[in-house]
């Protein structure tokens, strides 16, 4: 959990947001227990005490306001007082991206993409991948932290890692793109993506997609796109794609 600052009626205040996926809008007026990690951060790190106001989210667009009912670093009790729902944006952004050999770089992508705005992420295992497995439990924590820090109240869906050939056989609604390094590929994502449309974008590993993978993707209806004239690292390409779609939709 991180502390977020915002402006309210001309003054700057801090909002402490905690993640509680089990919350429901019907939880208003009820007392709930924060999990161990959130309780510890609330009481031991932030030193919040009984009566202090807190905010929680369920990761589904709801922001709950409440007060600490009983401070406990293991089982902090919060009384929910109200809930406000924020509508989800009208488009869905899904990026299927090869995990990097250096997992820190992939984690950086997850954090920044969540801050910018992304709905779904699939770790994609390709022919040239240098990493064939990821710890989704650790990656999930990074997504939760980034969601709270950025006050994006929708937690991105993190899928299990999947092989390219298995992934490509699925049906996808919306526009489909594959970004790869090719000197003759000059059509930019920004010139192919239609504002307001759902988007599924494939980003390859450090060694790029194989020719066979590009061929299979295009036969499956994915349109080839460029993310610019520079040769980008995998995680950078993922961020450029995420930012491009978000900027077009602003």
C-alpha cells in the first residue's frame, strides 16, 4: 500500500487505499477484517489508529470509505461507511507479452502499464523466449501495488503464461495487432488502431517473434504494426503500446 495525494476543495490531502477483493457494495455499514499484509502496513507502518479514516478498493471499480474500528497489526478491523462506484473505461486493452530474461524488467512493465491503464496481461511464451515460466503470485502483488498507487480502481487481469501457438488459437473480440521488428514495417499502431475499440497486442521476446509466429498471427487476423523507428526492448515496446492506445482514447 502506498500513500496517494489528491486535491479536494482546493487543499491537498492524503488518501490511504487498501485492497480487499472480498468487499461487495452490500458491505456498507459492516465491519470487515483486513488481511495480514494490509493490517500490518496500516497499523505498524502508517501507524493508523482506531477512528482514523481509510479507503479501500475491491479492484472492480468501487472505492469504499470507512474508519478503523479496532487497530490490530494482524487483523485490523474497519467499519465500512460508504461506497462510490467508478465506471470502467469503454475499451479493453489486452497485451500479450513475452516475459523478459531479467524478470525485474518484466515487473517494471507490469507496474508502469497498470499505472498508465491496462485491462489484461498475458505472459506469452515464444520460440525465442529466454524465460519460460513466471511466478504469477509475485506479479499479482506488483499489479495490486501499482493499482493502489495510481488510484486505478480496476485491477488488471493477469493470465497464466501460455505458449504462443495455444494463445493464437483463441477467439478475440476487437482489433488484433502484432508488433515486430521488420525494416519494411512502417505502419504505426497509432495509424491502425480505431479509438474506442478493444485492442489485443502481441509483443515478442528479446529475440523477436520467429517468422513462423508472425505468419501464424497474420493468418489468424492479427495486423502487423510498428511502434516506431527505434529498436525497443520488450518491456519498452509494451509500454509504448499501452501509452499509444491510452493517448488515442483520451
